[in-house]
C-alpha cells in the first residue's frame, strides 16, 4: 500500500502523461501538412501542372479540414476523442500515401485535398486542445494549450527540412509514403486521451443540446468577433506554408532555404506558443490577440520590402514564428471562458472553420494570382491588410462567461 505522501506524486503523473501524448499527436499531425510547400515544385515540375492546380488541392484540404472539425468536435464531445483520433489518423495516412501516387489533378485533389483534409479534422491539435480542456485540472490548461501548439510547431520545425532532404535523396513519392506511415503513430498516443468512463467535469457547463449551444454561441457578439478575426490567421498560415518555398525560389534562393525558413517558423513558434499560453492567463486575451495580428502585419510588410537573402528569409521565419500559432491559446481560452468545456471541441471547431476558410482563400488565391500576374505580391499585401483588420476586430471582445437565463433567475435579488 502506497503512503499518503506518494499519492499526490502519482496523481500528478496522469496530467503529465496526457499532455505529453497530446503533444506527440500535435507534432505528428502538424508536420506533414506544414511540409506541403516542399512538394509544390517537384510535383508541378514532374506532371506539368500550374501552381494553381497544386494550390487548389491544398486549399481544398484546408476547407475540408475546417468543415470537418466542428463535426469531429461534436463526435468527440459526445463519444470521446479516441475514436475520432483513430479515424482521423487512418485517413491522414491514406491521404499521404495516395498523394504519392496522384498522377492527375483529380487524384491530387482527392488525396491531398479530401482525404488529408478529413484526416486533419479528426487528429489535429484542435481535438487535442479539447481533450486537454476536459481532462486536465484548470491550473494546467493555459500552459497545456501553449504546449500542444508548440508541439505542432516542433512538427513544423522537424518535417519541412526532413522533407527537403528526403526529396533529394529518395524522391518525393517515397517521402510522402514515409510520412503516411509515420501518421499511424498517432494511434497508440491517442489512448492516453481517453476520458475515464463515468468521469464528468464539474465545470463542463449546463445540460444543453448541440443546437442550443450553437444558437447561444452565434448570438454572442464576442464569439462572432473571435470567429471573424481567426479568418486572417488561416489565410496567412496556409499561404506561407504552401507558397513561401516557391516564392523564395522565384527570388533566386534554393528550395533548401525555403525548408529551413519553414523550420525556423516552427522552432520559433515553440517559444511563441508557450509564451502566448503563459501570457493568456496573465493579461486580457483580446489585447494579446490584437497585438499578435498587428505585429504580423508589420513583419510581413518588412519582409516583402527587403531584398531576398538567406538571412532575411530565415530572420522572417524567426519573427513570424513567434506570432505563428500564438493565436491558438488565447482563442481556445476565450471559447472556454465564454461557454465552458462541455462543447469546447465543437465551438472551437466552428472558430477553426473560419480559420480554414481563410486558409482556403490564402492558398488558392496564391496560386491563381501567381499564374495570372506572375507574382505573389498582391496576396502578400492582402495578408498585411487582413492583419490590421483582425487586430481591430478583436479589441471589442468582452471576456466573461455567457450569462444564461437560468443563472439570472438563480441570482439573489
């Protein structure tokens, strides 16, 4: 029989295991999709496609990822995250392997777009964050949200240069196949995120139906502002991830510099995400979000105006990385603050859908404008304008729990 002194230590290990396994899932799921830009030039060069063809496939991926996330979140809220993670990882692995053999635009759109998009909706860090919100003690949540986001960033640090190196040594098709097999590692890690049977969080919120929860959220002005502002984040991230390596190659730099710039974004974002998770529990989240979006606009404008070189490119990666996924901890934290944890996966999923609509347009417009204008400049400046707009949109958000009729009736006169 263990001593009373040992029991707290054993109890504290469970949250740590949950966080570590969730972070591994976030890293694995984010890595291959963060490497998509590394495959743009090899695939379009081999099959004679335009960049708009490849861009449309990744745009479809972002849109389907966004469309599927609220439904995956609702299933996870109702039946637990493990089933969702299993199906998502299997679809993701199948999509990467099918992408390796996609010799026509239609097959590319089905694999890189449809299969990977649905896979991401079921096994990306969105589901991990929801599991953390439900399973972890309240004091663990802000930093764990930052840790999961930082783990996704480590996947972005690890996978793009790995993809560039493997493309050169074994070929892009074999690289995609290896990445697909790696996604199956999500399956064992997901078992740690299983909610114990019969367990219920005391702060999970009232017994609402899904429809009532959605109606409450979309009647809440602050939630609507949060959802609108998140659009910009998706536009910028998807455009940069997919088109930055080709943009740098157009300006005379090697594809390796593109890979290392994406890696610098991922490594730097580990600091940015953890810092954002820490700051979101110590300052108003709306001010933090406004500052992040405003700083992104400045960073992108400076990068576009400076001459292209390895130093300016990787320096841009470091600066942008600090701001990259740092929007996620305060955004998910605001959703949880407003509505509780009961429908966190679904309500954050709808915010993420806005993010992914932005991602769809960022990737697609990048390819379309490049093919028509021969340049990415218009999309870069659109990203700058959207940054400043989102900074303004987040400022009026009210940071307090939604007030429900039953709570008003229970309040003493």
